[in-house]
């Protein structure tokens, strides 16, 4: 028995095609998955999800700007997405008097809805496989640069032709590393208005502490509405625009889900790297991630300490810290996940099996060897850039040096442009120096410590040259900070006011600008950049061959293409998991857990009085589950990634049961390797969302627009 099991596992491991529950599938080709989906519990058909002749679920899905997903829930253009997706529009429309981030925002009437400048909602009209037309004029012998040129040209022509005479926009994207191309015909809406958002201690409950974690209790949703011109077509904001009537909006189910129930996620996953070789897994998860994490540790330590000192400092650093911490935490999970899975070895085993197959096939014989060589050339450059981005570009101080330096470089010979740019810097300084006393110690410490870290790691030869010991380097860095005019308001202003383009080199007299420019020219030399491009292009070409080879090696497998911010379907089951020995996570959380976490002294865990009142009165209305609990979030085995935020989570009947907003930390390696034992997406239970809108905010008129099925 044991032997059979081992052989079976090995065969599965050596096959790069998808595991059960793994995959982000192309809606147009979902017919291929239909049997499996129905076997897994789905009651509807692939055509109910994607159909170009009839309104279908895809008409209810939108791409929210270029990085999140949303779904229509009313016939008047109302849609849901995450709070963290709407975050910018919530904060940028807030003032001290109307702080929507803190207190939430609910438009009680249509005319209170807030136009969001620049925000777009994109609906897929239809998609098409255009591989043959994109690759017209290309064959196996076409040199790579020539191929790129032809492909680019074909895409340009095709995407104009395809939408001529319509108000649609066409996007063409490579799949399977350029083995295939699909065209997306889109309708882009440009009048999108903020309708509602819970207070941040609901919408961001748990903050960065709980981010990427289960159990989770974040009410991560916000609501917007699409408006169109009187003709029903997309139009820029105008008072006379009317709510858009989508071809389809989602039915909402209050039935909820139980462990084992089928679910699917329909949205816009951004990037995955499922088919890369061990070189990339090793470089990213075992070499780059640790560097990024360590350097972000330094920044986070200082920002967090500052944030705990005063509300003003908390506000100042909140969004900066949210974005630094998001990657920092995800990468830790990713690296641990890869180590747990022995991901590099797993990839090597797959590659060995591929090589055995390829040895007899000249077309594929050398692809892995050449890939290894390209990575050997790429690796040192990539690592240097990681240091440069996470250390040099990470401190506000160096960023300001960078701004002055690039102003000088870009305005050589152009005094009037220099004047304009200097005035911008003067204005920025005004703001910067307002609370200089408060943030300067933080900036200084971050600058000194990140550079020291880089020096210790041997990645800053421009510091090494000065032949100092660690204390000496530290003193030198402190001196640079203290002596730089960038930290002296009147001196820096004076410099900018009298700045002359022809004397641009004078900026280099400042020790900070000098340091930056040396670091920059060390990291970015024309040779390195060219080498990087050549090797990345080469790797891309080799990946195209390698992936094509794998598809031939396993002709019976259904390979899903890596995510590329196009509409996809992922499906799986509601399921708990064992993150570590002796611990089992059940698949859903409740309001009970919010009260358990409540701590008025910890910012992330403050609970709104009104929410407590509802809790104490058990006033959940029709939104409670069968046990009388108020469900908040649930986890499932759907394969998702960044960009899937805000995606609808649907049940076997295609009804909305949740809004995707995160993944469990232990499974964040799923961008590289999926493990059904650990990979879980986290969704907001739609019943909690409706409960907050209805019971908490009293915005029943919004609920009345929706189609709720029981
Ligand atoms: N981890 C989620 C994502 O990748 C949520 C990020 C925003 N929330 C936060 N606490 N930083 O986008
Ligand atoms: N929060 C992520 C987003 O903004 C989704 C989490 C993930 O990476 O799966 O898309």
C-alpha cells in the first residue's frame, strides 16, 4: 500500500498541471472545466458564467481601476468591492470635519454620492483567441527582438480594428508566455461614485495585525455606483448622467455556506508564476524575500514606534505602513510556504522529469540548461536592485535626494523648466518641514540603519571604499544626514530659489545627493540594464518553449495560464485547515470573535459602540445563520491572488455569498506553488456586509435595490 502511495504522489508532483482546486481558468474556455465543477457541486453551467450571446454572470463583474474587482448587485449600477480597494477614494474625499475613513460614509440619497475622479470600472464585453493573427509573420526562426516587434505591431493594428466604430476598448494579452494571445473587448465606465463605506474599525478591523491572517474579522467592503450618459453609454462625470443598468446583477443568497460547500470566485487575479523554474523560485523566495523582509523590518520598527506615540503620527504613517507591511507579511508567508513544500527541490524534480522527456527532442533539449545560464547572469543584478529599491529608495531622506538629483538632471539647459521644478520642490519642502521635529528622528534612523544593513551584507561598495569599520560607517551616514541641506529648511530653500540649470552639478556638493548619485550609478549602469533586459527577454523566450514543452509532455492535462489581470474563474470548497501541529482552523468566523478581539487601547481592535449595541441585543435580523450567530468571514480553497480583492464569491447556484479580500498567510506561496492543504482565500460573508449596511448604518434603501434570495 505504502509503495503505491509513494508512486502516486511522485507522479502528481512531477506533473506541473493543476491540482484539485488549483487554477484560475479562462471564462471563455470554462466548458473544459464544467464537468469537474459540476462534480465538485456546481448546479449551473459554464454558459451561465460566460456567454457572448446572452446576459450572464460575467456581465456583473467589473475590473475596479487596474487592481481590484467589483460586482454589480442592483439594476441601478450599484456595485460592491473591498474597503481596501475603495480606500483611496474614501480617504481622499475625507476632511477633518467629514472623516469618512474614521466614521464611514453612507449616501442616503443619490445626490450625496461622491464622484471619484479618475476611477474606472471596466466590463468585459467578450473575449477572443487571436493567437494566429498576433503571430502572423512570426515563425520558429524569427529572432526574438524581431518577434517582439512584429507582435507589438500586430497587436496595435488588431486592437484598433477590433473596436472601430464602437465605444469599446480592446486589450490583447499574452498567455502561456506568448504561446497564445487573447483579445478582450471592454466597456470602460468613467463616472463612478462612492456610495458607502463602513468606518475603518469595521472595514479595516484588525488592521495590519490581522492582515493575511485567519481567524479574520474584517468588514472589508465599500460600495460604488456606475453612472452613464442618457444613451446608456459610458460618459465622464456629469450631473445629468444616470445610473447604469447592468445587463446582469448578482442575486444575493442569505443561506450562507457550510464546510465542504462548492464556491467559485470570479474576478481579476493580477500575477502568478506557476510554471517558473527552480531558479526563479529560489531567487524570489529564498534570496530576494529575506532581503526585502529584513529591510522592511527596520522601517516598520521605526514607523510603528512613532505611530504609537501620537494620533498625529499614526495618521501620518498609516497608509505608508499599510503598504510596506502588506508585502512584508506576504513574503514571509511565501518563503515559509516554499520551504515547507521544499519548493525548489520540487521544481528541480519536475525539471529532471522534463529533461528526461526532452533529451530526445532537439527543440526542448537545451531549454533548461539555457534557462539556468540566463538566471546565473540575471541573479546578481536582480539582487542589487532589490537592495537598491528596499534600502536606498526606502528612506524619505534618500527619496528627497533623488528628487533634487533628478530635477537637476532633467532640466540641464532648460532654466525655465528648472524654475518650475524648483518651485515644486519648494512647495513640497513647505509641507515636509511643517512637522520636521516629529519625523526627522524617524527618517534619520531609517536611513542610517537600512544603509548599514546593506553595508554589512556587502551590497554597497560605494560605502566600502572609504575603508571604515561599522562604527565609522555609521558616523559617516549620520554626518551625511546632519550636514545635508535637505534637512535645513532655509538653506535648502535658498539653494532652490537661486538655482541655475547650467550649474546643475552643484547639487552634488550636497552629501546626500552625492551619496544617492553614487548609489544610483552603481545600481543602474547602461551595461547592467542592458544585461538585465537581455536576460529577462531570453528567460521569457525560454519560458515560452518550456511551457509549450510541458504541455506536450502532459497532453491530457488542463493547464491554466498564469494570472495576468484578465477575468478568471477559480473554484473550490469551503474548508478549514491545519496551519500547524495540533491546530485546526474552522472555516468561518463570527461577531463573537470581534468581541473577543476588542481592545479599546489597541487601535486595530477598537469596536464601534453601535456594533456592540447590536451585538448585545443580538439584533442580527435576517442576517444571522441557522445557529443564530452573525457570520463575518469564511475561508475556502479557491486559488486567488492580488487583484482578486473585491471579487464575488458565488455558491453552486451562482448567487453571491461573499466578497474575496485576502488569503491565509500559510498559503501565500500559491502564486508560485499551490498546496490544497494550506492555500485558502478569505472572504467577507455577504450577510455581515448586508447587516452592516442595514442594521449598523441604517441604509436600508441600498438593501432594497438588491435582489436577495432565500
Ligand atoms: N492583504 C490584502 C491585500 O493584499 C489586504 C491589504 C490591505 N489591508 C491592510 N491591512 N494593509 O491586498
Ligand atoms: N488583498 C489582495 C488584493 O488586494 C488579495 C489577497 C491576495 O493576494 O490574495 O487583491
